[in-house]
C-alpha cells in the first residue's frame, strides 16, 4: 500500500526514528500509526541491547531539589558523545531520573550492584517471614515462593527495576532503552546520591516537664 510522506513525518516526530525505518514500519503495519509505533518500539529495544556494550563516557551530572528543600539528589547519566549529552531529550531524561530517585528512594542502580551479604540477609528475612506460607510445601514450590519474593524485594531497592515514577507501567530500565532507541547511543545511569534532611541523625526525645523540674531544682 502507499504510505504518505505526512504519515512518515508524523511517525518520525512522535518516535525520533529514522525516515526509512518509519516508512518500513508503516508499510508493515498497513498504515496503522499505533501499530507502526509498537513495531518501532520493539525494534528499538532490540537495538538498545546491541548498544549496551558500547562505551558511554560523556553525559551530565544533574540535580533535583524537592520543593520543600528537604530532599536533594545528584545523578550522573552517561552517553557516548558530548553532542547527545546536550540534547533536550537526554537532559530531560537525566532530570527525570533525579526526580525519580527523590521520589522512590532506590538504594542501588542495578541488581549486580547489590552486595552478596545484602542479598543473603534479604533471603534470610524472607524465609523467616514466610514460614507459615511454605510450611509443608514441596521443596520446588518453596523455592518458587522464596525466589519470587526475593525478586520483588530486590526490585524495590534497585533503580532500573523500579516502576518509573512518571509512567508506572514501565520500569526505569525500559524507559532508558526507549531513549537509546530514540537517540541512537548507549545510555547508562552510572550513580546517584540522595540526601534527606535529618537522615541518619538520632534525635533525642527529652521529657520537657522533667527538664523544667530539674532546672527549677537547681535554682
């Protein structure tokens, strides 16, 4: 079927993909825009996997301060070239990641950053908490239950595994891969630091009445 130049242009503007790839996907989708977008998405994610091994040493360090000034985040996001690092798409993504860290409070960037002793402690805790659920069940069923709970627990503390705060239907990793498909370069969230006012400080709770009495007794 014939694909109009306007449809190709529209698909390119909506996805950032190349003109030829847009036309190819529209042809395969028989002109259906949403179907063509899904095809581009699928192929983009595949391309993202191929680009994942490429060196990404450029990028930005950006920050996000929560409105009340109680939470602040610094995040480093890398790409392959300084040109891409300066684009609106890349810088917007970096800001979104910083905002996500502020909101979701992950502890690690990716699963392989989690120390073995932390993984083991999570396993031990889950096993203890699941004693009633696994009692009397076959070993293979017990393993499935514990593995599922462990995966959920580790995902909750891992940035790339968390539901993206601006689109909870996607993980942060999926959003990252979509950006790779758009800009054509490897993108890697390298590290982050999250600060929260008062975090880690043990506040001593004093009985005000007793303090006043002590002061009066000294006079």
